[in-house]
C-alpha cells in the first residue's frame, strides 16, 4: 500500500486517485507513458519533464472549507481535521 500525500490514508498500489480524497497519486509521462509518482517533476524512466495535473495536492489544500449557516438552538460539532461545523449526529465530516 501507499500513503496519500494529501489525506495520509493508506491506498492500494494500483489505485490512481486516492480512494478517500480523490487526489491523483500517479501522473502519466507524455513521452514514454510510464506511471510516475505525483510528486516527481521528471519521469523516472526517460527523464522527460512531467506535465502537472490540473488539481495537484498543493492546490487542493488551498481550497477553503465552505461554511454552513448556523441554525439557532442547535449544537454543532467541529471537525478535528478541517474545522468545519457539522451536525452532531453525523458520523463523518461532510467536507473532508
């Protein structure tokens, strides 16, 4: 298994996007078509410059968490990872 660079979840070796946060884990070399780790700048086979994907992990972390409107007389729970306010009966954060 690999570790996702964005959410730190364990992911299978053959999985391209992370199964948890959908961050790409591999990038295809435009020259030799080999699969490279997303953090590499050049292909490890042919050393060709890799074209970054449109949603790199660095760009995904800069996305702000949307806020939800506070309902009066309702206790909200804060997610420990992204600090979004969630319904107290929710088992998982609806953002991350």
